C-alpha cells in the first residue's frame, strides 16, 4: 500500500458564498467519500480561511520572516486535505474522484504520493 495526499483547492470566495443547502450538500458529499474510502482515509481536515494563514520565509541574510497570508496571490486556495492509504495511484484517483470539489466548476483536487522515509 502507498500513501497519497489529496489536496482540495477552490475559489475561497465561492466557498464562503455557498448557501446553507449548498454547504449541506458539500458535507454530504464528503461523508459519502469517507464512507466509500473506509479505512483508506488515514486523516484529513478542512482548513481555516486564508486570512488565518501565516507563512514563513527567510530573507537574503537567512533571517526568518513571518508573513500574514499565503505565499502567492491566487484565486484557488488550499481548502482541505485527506491522507489516503491506497494500493496504487489508480485506487487513489478512483477514491478522490468521489470528492464534491472535483465536480464543482471552481475547484479541483490534486493527488501527491507521500514519500516514506526510514
């Protein structure tokens, strides 16, 4: 089995503008995903708004800089993630394809293998 990080991206303004019914449908979509994935889901969380983001960088002298907000100005932001234990990439794609964000016009999902050390 291999581990995959499933990153959920989307337009934060559209997420924030969802109606209660749209939010409920999205939550039900995630519940259906977790039910279908079962024990393959090792963890995951929805993330707070990018307004709560703190980024770290080093300046040219190596001094740590703390920056409010994400690194890049972008319309799509990281909104949540899952860690999956899947037999291969095909299974990870099959599972992640069930996420509601895959089918929304303003969002999408990225799958990245997790490198195991040790």
